[in-house]
C-alpha cells in the first residue's frame, strides 16, 4: 500500500524556491518515496528522528509513520544548509 506524503509548510516553501531542473528531480524523488520509503542510499539521521535521501547536492529529510503509512517531509535544502 503506498504511503501518503505530507510536506510541512517550511519544506513546501523550500521546494517552491528551488530551480526548475532541481525541482523536477526532487518531485520525482518524493513520488518514489510513496512507493518505497527507504530507497537505496537513504540514511537514518544520527542526532534526531528521521531519514534523509540525496538528490544531487540537495537533501530531503523526512520521518516515517509506519502505523498509518505516512511520510512527513520537513526539510528540503542544499547539503551545506540542511542540517543547521
């Protein structure tokens, strides 16, 4: 059963501010998360709950709620800014 994707307002703003070509790649990655919430290359975050996937130089940081099949994306940012 596919997972439902929710973007927090801050992640939605970050997504809308991306360049067009990067926005397309991020969109595809988010759509793929609904099918496979832990794709190859995902990593568990060390200092907080959640996971991250890479999309070029950008990172998508999210949490998974297995009980209700929900993925909440709370950060989409360049790798130099994402963990601040």
